[in-house]
C-alpha cells in the first residue's frame, strides 16, 4: 500500500487574508464534522444566499464560535496562552464573518472535487483566500 497517496490528501493548512495580514489555518478534525455539517446544512436551507446567516439560532452561533476557536487553536496552538481567552474572543468577534467564510473554505471536505460549493453571502464584505495552498 502506498501511504503517500493518503498523505497527499490530508487536510492541509491554507493561507487567508484578514485585513492586510496573512494567516495559515488548518482544517478541523473528524470529531468536529457533525457540528460543522449541521451548521452548513442550516446555511444551505436559506432560499436566498444573502439570507443564510439569518437561519441560525443562538445555539448555532455558539457552535460556530466554538468551531472557529478550535480551528484557530489547531492552527496556532499557543495563541490562547499568548492572547488570553479574552484576546482570542475579541479577535473572533472583530473578524466573525471573515472567520466563518475561512472555516467553510478550509474545511471543504473534498466538496470542490464533486461540485463548486455555494458562495456564502454575509451582511458585510469578507476577505478572499489567497491563491497559495
């Protein structure tokens, strides 16, 4: 068995811009997939993409916050020690819509190989991923 074929398809970190700064985010682990897919399903239920965010309730938003936090900590393991919980929460709050888009893009789960994933529209503009992987 050629294990390198598997390694070639492992979830890899990707670069994203937030403001003028470049960050490298890693995908979540398989244990977070049920929560992530549940949130993605809620977004998909919206009749119009611009209304997708309004399908979420308080529990869904808390789930999104926790998933974003896990993605950040997985990508930057010492960030909570360096910023503190309050600093990390402030970063998430100040970049919430951008981080939701990043969360969905970095955790595409191979969907791009099947079909083009839907574009998510939020109430404000969000940064786009850089072209490097």
